[in-house]
């Protein structure tokens, strides 16, 4: 007996996903819990398991297709069953499906309906005899220009032809999608805004239009930190750990967050309450081929420099390989983004809403300075930029937060004592 497998509700408010890769093909025999596909949501790539075993009779989508929660993605049957050249009716979701869990929903396949008659409805656009302005008019008023008979010179379709056809066929809408590969200045390439890039865009817009952003900038002398990092680096290498400045900065941030708790908070607009967080989960912005991802290191205050380094390394790798669990990207209270790794100095980072602050670290560089004894020395300088939600954090407290950060990073032995 055939069963329809529907795209499951994977949680976190996700309503759609894109099929990145099929792990199976039509005709394969699969077992219960076998991974059938990798699907990209607006959070991460998730692996979809099969809820039962059987023979894959039909894949309803190809790689790259966007599917909605509750939509049928494949048909499973018994080993002896075959499927004709008839496509099943693809059930479009009408809302959140009851009983749809993390492994999806199976339903009795309705009588595998007649093949959706896929015939060429339209001539190729390239041979349609119409000027660009006429094509644009047809597209704007949703008219299928391929069905219009031209009355102009050499049977060219005119604007009048389009408008006349529109009046005769007012309900008809064109299903031709015209993809322009050029504008008036030259050739262009269009990239769909979807998946994690779409999620980033939506969150950034929400953040910038919700929280009034202010950015406080300063510089920190990290010469002593550089020396300690070089010393601890050898110990880290013996443990197969790549030691960077980030775990030191994270520990310093936690200390500052404890002293200025409003920076480690969020705002409940509905109940008009500031929620002070008594835990310290720090997000680290990771640049990947698919866009910015922010894995969250949980309980930073309870981990030492080496443990933090290892976890940062592991989560960053998972993020770049799109193997990270959605839970590893939730629960952040404060975020750090390292623009210096690309070469930047200062920045005005957008807050990772609903958090109230984000710290951007710039490129560490050498600077000639004159000490109290009038001697010229080379010092290592770290530029930092703290963006904060001015509804919750005052400018004075933001400056005090940064001053405490400077104090700790300029005397990193204090951090090692805590670790």
C-alpha cells in the first residue's frame, strides 16, 4: 500500500525549506529512520529521516525546490509495487498539520491521479515578435503574450493588441516567468533571497527598526594579552586546540556583563519588562559560504580558555559545513563579531535581536607609542565597537562596560586566574 510522506514540522517556527540533496532515488529500498534528504531551512541544514521502510516509488521534487511544511515530498510503497507514469497530486499545505512531528506525516496515497498534463503551452519567448516595452506591459497586466496575434508590421504584437486581449480575457493570467539577464546598463545575475540569507535579512530589518542603535568605539592595548596568548598557544597545541584571542575576549565580556547586567538582557515589549539574564551564552558570528551564522557558546562563565577554544573551533566548523544543530544557534544573550579577521578596524554592527548589545572586534595592529619615560615602544592595539539598544543601555553604562573590558584585556592575568 502506497503512503505519502509529507515534509515535517522541524520546529522553531519553520514553515518551508529547500531540498539541498536527495540521499535516495526512485526505486531504492529504504529502512525506517534512514536519512532521505538534506533540507535547508532559514536556520540550518537538517537531515530528514524516513518514518518507515519500503520502496521509493516517486520523488515529487527535485534538488533546489522549495517545499512547505505539510507538502507531500515522496511516495513510499511495498517492494513489489510499481508506479506508472502518473504523478501524484501534490498536497499543498493549508496550514499547520496536526500530528506532524519531526519525522513527518504519512497518509494513504489517494488514487495516484492522472498525470498533470505538462505540455508546451507557450512558444519560446525569444521568437515572440514584440518590443521590450510591449513585453513589459503584458507582464505587468498579467497577460500571456504568447497567445496574442500581432496586428502590427510583420505581425508584430503592439500595445493595443495586448490591451485588447486583456479586455477580452480579463481573468487569464500568464504563468510565464521572464528572467531578464540584463538591465539598461549591462548584464546581471539574479540570486534568490531564501534560506539562511533570507532569515538574516529579516532579522536585521527587525533589529534595526525595533532597537535604536548607538555604537561606542574604543581601542585596547593588548600587548600583554598577545604575550600570554603566545605562551598558552603551545599548551593548546599539545591538546590539539587552536588558540585565538576570542576566548579571552569572551571571558572578559562575561566579567563585564556581570558588572553591568543590563547589557546581558532583552526587552519584553508586550509586558514592558526588561529581562536580565543570569546566564552567559555568547554568540560568535561565523562567515560561511551560505551567509552569516551565529553559533552560541553556552555557559561561558563556567568554562576555561582551552575549553572555550575547542568549542568555538567545533561549532565554527559545523556552521561552515552546515552540519550545526538548530539548538546550537539559540539561547544567546550577547554576540561577538570579529571584523578584524577580514581586515576591518571599526564597525557599526547590527544587534542580534532580541539581544541588546553586540561587540565587534577589529584588526589588531602595531602602533608606535611613547611611554612615561619618553621611550618609543611598539604596542599591539585592538579596536572595538559596541552597538547597544539605547532603550535599555545608557551611553554612560556602555562606556563603563567597555572600560571594564579594557581593564581585563590589558591585564589578562586576571582572566587566567578566573579560568
